[in-house]
C-alpha cells in the first residue's frame, strides 16, 4: 500500500458500526467483522468506530 493511499484512508470519515444485542451475538459479529476487514486491502489504515451495546433482552420484548 502506498503512502498516498494510507494518508487518504486516514483523512476519510471513519466507518461507523453499531452492534446491539446479547454478548454472544455481538462477539460473533465482531469476529466476523475482523475476518472481513482482514481480507480487504482497501480497509488497511482506515479508521473504524464501533458502538457496542450489550442487552440480554431486546427492548421490544417485555416479560
């Protein structure tokens, strides 16, 4: 990867990812995301912001 591409990736807006759910599902989603990003050369050096909310029950479900 050239220095110009690295600089361009740093200046781009960060990739926002929002995960809401049980801990095991969020862990599986982060694991899959890591594999996805590892295979993409254009994501090297890109800023990523992850908003992680762990909820045991969905908000719409009441018992």
